[in-house]
């Protein structure tokens, strides 16, 4: 499965996962025209997008959903999140259930299976996703204030982890954000800190060459080098060395 992170951060999030000629988008948080351009830039025709899966309805994850109407792409989100999504034609609306969703009919080969899991964010019913084929498993965990055992269980044994490493708590505390915003970011329904992300990775990485993408970094309250160093240090303490046991990229 080919991974292309088209956008990441508070200005918008969009991930393309491609198996064969079929592409799944996780989130569509930048303008429709930007999604089209960035798909083409990585060699993907927008007409090859077979589904869009939304983690939650905040604008930095849904802004580009008019793309679905233009290309008649089914959009999947939890029932709760559809309360805040109005930009999708009714015939393209699909509800996430506890069952996996399988794209295996003619024209969509190899098959792609999508399984959702609950995350912790200040939205109605936010989700993370496991997207897998026969050869590869990719876990996508974006906005969440904590990682619990059920989330770890869902993501374990992935070859690719796309996970947020949003902030450094001391930078948040020292920021000019209102106290209410600081409390939200740092809460269990806010965003993952670098240390929280590193701790989750030490539970997930098995040293089998996994690819890690650190995403959704705050432009005000984090530094790419800090997020990278925090994860690498935690994994080193578990005996894992980058480029030997895993690879890591900060988006």
C-alpha cells in the first residue's frame, strides 16, 4: 500500500492510501482544488479515489469534502460526526459501524479493508482507522487526547503508523493561547503531546522495519526536531534504532 500524506496540521489534514488502482482518503481537510492538485502531484487520478473516511467533523479534516460531490465518492463517518457535516450529497453519505468495510468488488483489487476505532477528542464520535490489504496494515491515529489499550490493540502489528505528535506541553503553557484553549489542548480530549506519542510508539513498534509518520504538529507549540527526538529517544530506550529497526519521518 502506497502512503501519501497530502496535508498535515491545523491548517488541514488529508492522507491518501493506495492499493493497486484504488485510493482511500482519510480526511479531506484542505480545499478541493488543493486535494486534486496534490493527488496528481503524487501520480493519483482523483477518479481513482473509491472512498473518503473522516476522523471527525472539524474543518481541518472536512474542508475539501466537495471533492466527493464532484467525483461521486462515498464518504464514511460515524453517525455522531455527520451532525456537523453538511457539504456532502445525501446519496454519498455512509455511516461507520463497528463492522469492517471491505472494498473487494470488481475493479477494486487488491481488496482494501477499513476498520475504525474510537479515539478521544472534543468531537461527537471521533475515529481512528486501520486500513489494510493482504500485504500491509496502516494505522491512522490523528486528533486524540490520549491513547488507551483498545486503541493500541487495534493498531498493533501495523507496518505503517501515522500518528499525531501535536505539542510540547511546556510550550503550550508558555504560549499566548487563552487558558481555555490551553486546557483543551492538554486535556484527555485534546491532542497528543510528543511524550504521549512516544509512549504509544514504544508499545506498538516491534523492530520489524515499521514506518512511522509523525503528523499534525502544532506550528506554535512544537518543533519537528523535538517531536522526532522525543520519539527516537523513547524507542532507543526500548532497544530500537532508527533505520535498523524502524524508519521515522516528521510531516
